[in-house]
C-alpha cells in the first residue's frame, strides 16, 4: 500500500506539471495524451482494478521525458 501512495503522489505531481506546459509548445498535445492515460490508470487503481506496474512506469517515464523536452524547448 505504501508503494501506491508514493506512486500516486508522484503521478499527481507529474500530471500537474504536464498540465502547465504552454499550449504554444510542440509538446502540449503529447503531454495531454500522457496526462489522460495517467488519469485513467489512477482511476483504475483507486477503484481497486489491477494495473500493470510496468505500464504506469512507462507512462511516468514518458511524462518526465516530455517535461524535459518542453523545458529545453522553452529555453532555446
């Protein structure tokens, strides 16, 4: 259960950061898709449905990658 709480807080933080990517950014559309997929995963988890841990990890990694690229784009 503790792992879920840590993952849940991290995912919520990641979703909030992805939401803040400027709509003018090339990465905004991709961020929106990842946010939607993360939200779906969280809802399933909160409803007691099992989700593959690797899928949540893959989505989180995609989200962090998008954040990094959007940040680099902003400072060019």
